[in-house]
C-alpha cells in the first residue's frame, strides 16, 4: 500500500514521542513507525525501568547504613530479586500499548516493522510504501558489538532487568554508567561483582577527582574494579562462564581468567542505524551516527534526526526529548530554532550518586576558579550514614559564571538541577549565594559549595 504523509516519524523513544507531541495538533497527516515495542528503550526497557532498580538498591543500602543508628533491624537487608522483577513487570508491561494508543488518539497512523529508505522522501515498512514531505529519524541506539569469541554468552542490560533469578557471581564488561549502576544493584542482592574495564579510567567524560571518590565508594561496597582488563573471549562450561582478559603493562602482557554465572554488557552503545539505507536518502553519517546541524537537519533537508542515532548531544533521555522538540519546531516553522545544550545535567545512579553538569575540568587554571569540597562530614551526609560525599564547582572568574559542577552524595541527582538551571539561565555565582532553600537539604548546601 502506498501512502502520502506530511511527516513520517521513525522511532518512538524519547525523541520520537516528544516530536510527535509537538506536531500532533498541527493539522498535518502524520505516520509513526517502530521496529519493536512502542516506547523505544525508555520507559519500558531503559532509564525509567533502571531507576526502579537503582532506587531500591539505594533504599536497601540506606537502611543498612542506619542499622545501629536507630534503624529497627539487626540483619542487613538484601534486594529480593524475584519480587523486584514482578514489580517492574507490573509497572512497565502495559507501556507499549498505552504509548501506541496515545499516538492513535492523537490521529497519528501507527506502523510496525523495520523501516528503510527507498529514495530521499520515501520509506518502506513491511509491504507499505510511505512518502513524506518531512521525515524525523529517532531510531535510538543498541549495544556495541564486542567482537570476541563467545560474545553470544553476554547478557545485555535489558536482559539483566528481565532475569528471573539473579546468580551469585556476576562480571560487568566496561566501566561506564551502565556497568557501575547495575553493579551497585547486583551487589545489594548479595552477589559477588567484578567490573572489567579495558583502560585506566572509568567514566572518562567525567571529572577524574570525583570519579576517584566514586571508585572508593564502589570498592568499599565490595565491588571489585579491575582496570586495563580487556575481555578477549568468553567460554561456557559446567561451572558457568570463563572470561579471559588480556592486559598490557609497560613491562609485559598478561592474560587472566575470571569465572562467573553471568556476564553483562556495559561496554557502550552505538546508533541504531544499520539497515536504514541512509545512502539512498543522501543522508551523511559521521563516526557511526547521523550527522545533524543546529536545527537537527541531516544532509537531506527534508530529513531531521534526534536522540541516540544523531551525531550531536549527550546520549541522555532529556537531550533526546530536547532534540525532538527543536526538530518539530523547525519543521513547523522553517528552521527558526537552534538547539542549545547549555546546562544539561546528568547523573550516574550509583551509591552514592555522582551528578554533573557542564565542563569536566578547567583547562586554563588562571582563568577558572575550581572549588572542591569534601562533604563527608557535612550534616546532610552524616544523617544518611554515608561515608563518601563531595562537590566541585568550576567558575569563570572573568564573568562569575558557573561553567561546571559535580555533586557526589545523597540527593545529588536532584541538587544538580539547581546548577543546571543557573547555567542555562546565565546567572552568576554571586546570585546563587543569594538563593534561599529548604533546610537542611542538599540544595541548602549549594551556597557553601561555591
């Protein structure tokens, strides 16, 4: 069947949903396509679901930190994995249907299947041929190929959140936020956890000092972190899975083996653009992602892109939504809005949380003022029974603008939003000191972080 549309949307994750919301009441004829369940990765299988796991881990850990400090239990708590999985499924299993029905109620035609370009303005999905005046690509990302023997034995983060019974020995490949977050969750079930990371730094885009403190907190929780351990192969035997690593020091090469019941992929994700036949649409790809400009346009002026498949912006749900909003505005109003990535916050939902916004380091020490605070003895940390907490704020002294901030500790994921708002609105550090917050909270600590 051949159909003509004003707008075709490929992908129903954060970017696609936000885009659809913005164009739905325009009076235009719109179609939306997804190759999987509607909703993309999040909420059904991504960060919304992940937060259920990390929140429960934090509640469990907080209770244990306060044993002997008023908490009315004697034995340490552990996550009850089967009941967590049941709770997760009850909360998420209806998401795809609800999201698809929402599109239908807005008057958007829905399609299922793998879409690909036939020419610059036409996509094929199943037996349908859809021609669009504009097309928005929001196809998201997928786990990076690991390219070693035994890769088929590796469990993805999505599969991890659907595992009926969590085993006792778990290895995470990679030292990014996925590995760290789920390592903390797994540890609170009582599992033995190892992170194998191929280089010398975890979270390489974050501040080294703050990451160092997070590593100390992670190791104090009983999670083993091994640097310069690149997984070379995985074998399966009667005792589980054997991960073989190769590491290279300045002196000699070394090979080691690690035994586990489950090995989880935390080595990053890549744009999910394979099979779209972008070349038939004249769409340029840069470093494995769809190249876009500040209007979210691709090299084909009829086609826009946003979310994890696009070349620009951090790979965050909030950024995907922002890109979808900007792309929609530019299709409806002829490229009138340029995207602004100022003050985009993020958080690694470990225990404690490491939250950040802005630059990771001051390259010019004479120009920037860097204020580091050890917050381990501050009241808002001590009342949580937490050992590790700190902050770092980077200020451009020429104009008193905050250009970067990091918070490690209780409620960091919420408090960082204050710094994000300050940066996005262009407020000065002196103005932040005038703000009044509810007390005692992590936000009320902010003036003292400066």
